[in-house]
C-alpha cells in the first residue's frame, strides 16, 4: 500500500499563538458541506469567546488559517476602521464598489496586494507596516466547499509570501466570513441640497 507523502503545513500569523493559549477551536473543512454551515459553526465559536481555526488539505499542503464570523446572539458590531479592505466572493476578488465594481480571479490577489503596498497612505502612521487587511469573504451555497478552500489557500499563500519577505507583522490580515455579499449593498443617498429655508434662521 502506497504511503501518503509528507505534507507541508502553512500557518496564518496568529494560529500557533492562539492554539498555545487555548483561544482557538479547530474546524476541519472536510467536515462541512457548505459555506453557510461553516459560517454558523464559526459564529457559535465566536459566541464562546474563541477564534475559529480552519484546517484543510489541498495538494501537498495542510493549511491552518484563522477566521471570524459574528456571533448571532450578540448585538456587538465590530469596528473595522483604519483597515485595508478586500472583498472576496466565491472564487473571485471584487475590485471597487457600485457601478465600477470589477470581478477578478482570486489569483489576481497578488496584484491587488502589490497595489496596496505601493501607496504610502495604506501604511500605519510613522511605521513601516501596513494597516491590517480585513477580507470580507462570502461564498454562495451553490458552490462546493472546495471553492472556499481554494480562495482561503490563495489568501494564506499570498500573505505568507509578503510577510516572509518582510517582518512577520508587516501585513496582518483577518478574514471575516459574511452571510451575504456586502458589495451589493447600495451606498447611502447623498444629503439633500441646502435651500433658502435651511440657513439656520428662525
């Protein structure tokens, strides 16, 4: 019987630290069949005050990645200001919003990250580190769990490559598992034009 070849392991930045502190609960992606089932499990882990550790195998590598999903019973809303925002839907990277929104293959992530790194305003003030990336991630349930794996693999690989060439905290990232594609939310309407009755006079 042929033995399984040795597999490499790839860890996201905070996976091992959270594991040593017992602040992580592992989900094997082969144990779920859809993105919504995965997100529900992650939400329950968040309710318990822990982080989801996502473990899966693709080709010659075992991936160990942390992810987040909002606790369904909590009314607390996360604060995500001062971040480099990225949007992944299914196996695509979404660039810009509204009418100018473009869809690129997930492999385009490397180009997009290089674009972010080329602009000084994407860095933390007076530091040679980028503002952390927040990746809004949503997969429609019509896609198999393999689609989720492939997108997570690309995210993990690209950030690993950047941080291995720089300081390990050079470009931190978090993946937020969403229940819908937030890029489809229309922007708020512009404020009404002031008129002669809105000049503050009584």
